[in-house]
């Protein structure tokens, strides 16, 4: 672990730099696969599933039978846990519902804003060694609350052409319309153009490896919206002398086990705390099953000693962490002052893994400093706001002249005329 | 004008197709300019301003003196109109403020959502023959209400190195921090990377030609957010027998004058209304100063006769218009049923130009069918939502087991351990 004491402000940018990702090499491959699938639909999708997932499927859509079998196979204990998490996620995202906003800006000029669900959406769930069913909950639950009509889930099949029971169970529990056993670039391309099997959608959500990330970026070129760009997961813990080094170490490690490219940072005003955390990390690391993976990330991690809370806050806002844990006496200072973060965990008994699974907040969050401009996934991610206006005769008399003058000044005479032609009748 | 009577549903996709834009040819140029500006900063910016705008500037930033002079030069009448528009836009966007959402999902598990302003933003205002100062209002007013700190405006200079008085006046009136006389690809690249003169920002807003549009798309590759992809402006009017053909024609023409690639559609349940509108358009077109431009768009316009309101609504939602005017007896049917539109104008005395300037709604809206997934610019476009959670000891006892079970099922043992290590102390 790298300990950095009191770094100067003009070194912050370098210190907080994320490892750069090379998108350009991947882009060519992604573009080629997009073109192929745009032209050849399912035939091309099938080809790439064979190449990348090593399986030849005759049927891509998960059948009702498969879903029923999966539901049977998930243990009652895990089902109960998933249902508990679902209940909390549902409560928090339902609380995010907004009502129509209506206002008369001038007499006779009424403006209002209403939200509508995005009708057709695609959820991407990565495959790999562990079945990340929790992401199904995080995307499908708010989509269902928003009222999205077609909720299509794509996830790669394993070499036997199967997907995890837990994913199928979570999908049916949360109202997913269709589960398709297609992953990677071919899934994103399919959702972008539509194929015989994959419906074309308006917006694509969910994490993925760098191929999926670039594919989502390319999808936006074809008019499909995405939740946000993605990067490796990251955690920043702010801890002072009141923090518990054992707990802090466990949080840093829970982030580190995601992979060698995970970002782990500790910022502290206390040197003894930093030393204690360093020791604890070494101790806990030894007994972790994913030790090798976590070790790499921990080696690249940074423990930063700062002078005071004000400096810490500036540095944290400059970094804009995806996950931000606050273990300090002065919690309110950080809660009020943080402007750039995905999700914030407050106090010694709020581990990051609570938000990953079950507290109720969403775990699909902006990484790579994107929290400077992007929200994490929330109810509004599945809706768009539309505006309306209705003007009465009296209203047009009140506002007409203003429109005429401004339109004329912009040289748009037909814009002016649309008002004048009405005013002449009033 | 093309009149289409009762088109079959399987022809809708073809009928509602927008003219395709060729992004790929432009992309190479944009990428080259981005690379150059990333490496060479202001030197490169200066070079491209010379090439594209035909002017060599020694100072890019508008001085206080220039702003004062511009303020003097704008007529009192136009100032009053701009202030009136500002007041309405301010009222409607202030009404969109949301408060903290807080909920206890389980005893001891509190989750909340708060919004924060995006700290550094860039507004792009196109140049050209007409000074589009109204867009300054539409972007800078909500940015100021949101609380954005650095609001940078970029707009191309004319051959004399000047920008329109109206733009400078509107910028200072609405709290823009810095006005920079740089346009096109070089402005977007500058805002993406930062140069000696142009600050690096987190999100870029505003319309532009196809070069600016592609540049904004490329900016997202470098982690900068954008308001939305842009395309040519468009209007769909739904009018029945109760509509006023003269008014409808004036609205269609106000859209058509934007340019030859503007999209103009009329959907109606009444053949006589369609015929009457067609005649009126020809009549009004003759006296328009921008006749040549409007004529081209009008030639490509479509007047579509449909059987009934239900069919009309389906067709309109399939098209997803940027601007949607409702001139029908049954207004509520369309207001409630519309799911895909940017901004909606209700009734015979609500011309689209009202929303372009002064009703209070925003005129930066999703074109090209993007309203299926994107909102128009609104207060939330300048903020991001962050989530927080705080769990008490009691709370962790309630929720801990659920997290442990789920983390274990996903094979993430350090995630589980972050809970177990705390539970052992409780």
C-alpha cells in the first residue's frame, strides 16, 4: 500500500489519476460486430456467441420451463434474502416518485412538467464466474416502478448454454419481460438495432467489461441512450481517529476483491489510523478466498494523510469517488460538503456492501470521476420529463409582444408570424 | 406537401423515417481536431478559429468592456422582452426544485437522496446569421438556479472577431461566468480537455451544426457528459376539425423556416382541415423573408390523414416529435396519452414559438425520436442525484444476514466479511 503524507495541491491531479483505459483498439472490433449484426441479425449474433462464449444455441430466449426450474433450484434462504433486499430497494425507489409540477408563469400562461416511463429498455447483466443477480434487482425494480413496458434482460450463457438460476429467479421476481441468453458486444448491438430475437430498445442499462462499455458508447451513436459510461469499481474511505481500523480494512478489501483494476483509497487526518488500517488489511487479506485478485488492487491502493477536514473534503470532491464511506466524528461536515460522489455510506456500521445488496440504494453508480456530472441509477433513470404549456387568449395578449420582439431579433419571422396571426383575432 | 391518407401500420416506420445523417465522414475530422487541441491547446484553437471562422484573435475571452458596450447597444424594447422571458423561464425552472428524499427502509437503515449542482459546465451557442440569444436564457437560467459554479459560454466570432450584442447581454443577465469567442469543434474540444483559455468542464449543453453534434458525441468518449444528441428541429401538429387552418399553417411554417432539413408533420382526422392547411401554407409562404429555406422543408413535409384519435396517438408516439401541438377538441386524450415528445403545446392559442422564447418551458429538446429516451433540458439537467445511507447497530443486526447470504451467493467473500466483522461486535 502506498502511504502519501500531506500531498501538495498541485500534485493532487497526478495522485488521483485513474489508470487510463485504451478504448481505441477495442472500438474497431466493436464497430465491425455492430455492422455485421445490423446487416445479418440473429445469424451474426449466433456466430459471435459461438466465438466469444463457446456455445452454439438454437434458442436464445429463456423458456418458462427454465425459469420455473431455476426458481425451484434457488435455496429458500437465498430467496428470503433476495426478497428482503427487493423490499428495501422498492421502498427507496418508490419514494423517488415525483408529481406533476404546474405553474402559471404569467396570467393565462400555464406550464407543467410530467414524467413518462421509457417504454422499451434493455438491461445488461454480466456473466462470468459469479452470477451477479443483485444487479438484476437494482435495474429491474426501478424499471417496474417507473412503468417501463418492455424490460429485456441480456446476459451471456455459459459453455452449456445456461445462465445462473439466481439471475433467472431475480428476473421473474422483478417483472423482466424477456430473458435472452446473449452477452457481450453482440447483446448491445442486438438491443441497438433489433434482430429477430432481440427487441430494439430505447435505453440500455448495466455494467460490463470493457467490450460492453465501448459497445454501449457506440450504441449512443445510433440514437440509443445509456445509463452512464462505466469503469472499474472504486471506493474512498474518509476516516479519522474515531474510526475502527478493522472495519475500515474490511471495507477496503471488499472493494479490492472486485479485481486488480479496482481503486481503493483511504483519506485520513490521523497517522496512527493509517498505520492501524495498513496492518489490519494485511491480516484480513491472508484469509480471503479471492486473495490474489484483492492483493493486486491493494498494492495499488493509496493511503493519504491530510492536514484537516477542509483539505480532505476538497481532495475527495476532486476525486469524485463512486463509493464514499464517512467514518469520522464530524459526519455532517462531509455529508453537507460532498458534491461529487455516487453513493455515500455514513458511520462505522454502514459497510459499502450494504448498499451493494440490501439497504435500498442503487449500486449502479458513476465510476471514473463521472459522479462530477452523472447520477447513479435512480427512478428518474427510467423516465423522461416532458413539458406542456397551454396559453389562453388573455395569456397570448400578455406574452405575445415579447415573443414577437425576440423572434424578430433572431431573424425568425415565421416564428413571429405564428403569434401575430393569432393576435389579430383577439 | 405530401398528403398521405390512412397509411397502414406496417408502413409507419418508413413514413416516419427521418433523413439519415452521415456521421462517419465527419468523425475523422473531429477526432483529428480533438487530438490537436488536446496536445497543443490554445495554439491549435487559434489555428482552427482562423480556418473555420476566418478570423485571427489575440484574445478569446469577451472583456468587461465588450459586455458593457453590448448592454448599451441592445434596445430597451428588446431588453424588456428578454427580461420578461427570463422571469417566466425562471419561475418554471425554480418550480422544478426537489427536496431531499429520506426513508427508513428497515428499522435502523436510513436511505436518502440529495441533489447537487454540476460544478463546471459549458454552454454552446451557435453563431451564424441570426444571434440565437434565446438559447443563452434556456441554458444559463436553469444552470444558475441549480447552483452551477463555473458557467462557461462558447460561441463563434464573426469575421471581425465579434459576437452578437444580444448574446453578450443575455449572458451577463443570466450569470454566465465567462464568455469565450470560440465556436465549432474547437470549442467542444477545448471544453473537453481544457486549454490555457478554455476551462475543462464536466458537462456540455447546447445546439449546433452537425460538426458540433459529432464533437459533443466524441466528448463523451473522454468522460464529459452532454445534454443530449441533437438533430434538425421538428414539429408535429395534431389537428381535428375544430382547429384553425390559418394558425396551424403558421406553426408549420415557423418550424420550416429553421432550414431545409427541418421536419414538419400534420396529423389530422379531418380531410377538409388538411386541404385548408395546405392552401394556407402556400398563401403565407409567399410573404416570408426566409421563403427559400422554408419552401424546401415544406416540400418534404407530410400531411397525414388518420381514421381516429387512437390511431393518431399511436402514430405520434411512434414518431416521438420534438415539438407537439395539440389543436383538437379532445385535448385531454392527447395530453394523457402522449408518452414520447419533447414539449407539448395545447390549444389554438399556444403557438410553438411561445415555448421557443417566453412561456417558461425550455426549448432545448430531444429531436430525431430521442424523446423516446431523453428529457428536454430542465433543472435536473444541471444537477446529479446522490444517495446516502446510514445504518445503526440495530439496523445492521436487521439487515446483516441478508447481505451476508447474497454476497456469499455472488462469491464475494470480502463483501460478506465487511458485515461479519461488524456483527461479531454487536
